[in-house]
C-alpha cells in the first residue's frame, strides 16, 4: 500500500503509536493503557521528550492521567535556576495549544465527549497531570 492510499491515522492512533503502545482493540491493549500512552506520545512527539512512566484512571465522568519525569533539558536548566513558574507557565500554555489533539484522542479512546480539560505540572518530584471531564452517560428510558 503506498503512502497516498494508506488511511490517515486518527489522533489517538498517532499519539499511542508515538509511545509504542497498543490501541484498545489490539492484542494486549486496554483503554487505560492507551490513554496513558496517548498522553506520553503527545509529550514525546510535540515536546521532543516524553515521561518515564504514566498511568491512567477512568472514574465515572473523569479521566485522570499521571506522568512522571519527561522534562526537556532546557526546562531542567530553568528549574536549576529556580524558575519553576516559567516552566509551569510554558507547559500550561503549550497544553492549551495542544488541547484539540489531546481531547480528540481521549474522546476516541473512551467513546465519550470531553466537556473540559485541565493540565498541571508539579516539581520535586516532577509529575504532570491531565484531567478530563466527560459528558455524563445518559440513562436509557
């Protein structure tokens, strides 16, 4: 199959693949693992370096992804100079820029609409958190 006739990867497929993970329908794949891999893949693909570990949880109308490590060398240099606020501000600004791709991947993986999304990072130890609020599931009548 040539490049032109190959179907274009979805946001979730692209991000999960960037983290060398499996989609939920693939052998060994689960929704939670794919969510964690999608967030790792987004960091790897767009920051140039990804977290060293990640875990995802789905609870009712919420998706939480916690990630460890993954700072770039320039961010580590800024932190060594006491500039946590600069790194946090940059990361949060970048996450806003990436929200469309990130939300599309989560919606595809969980099969529900994301109503809102928030990202946060803390240091010492470095942890990043991605929090998604999902549209409630409507009860059948």
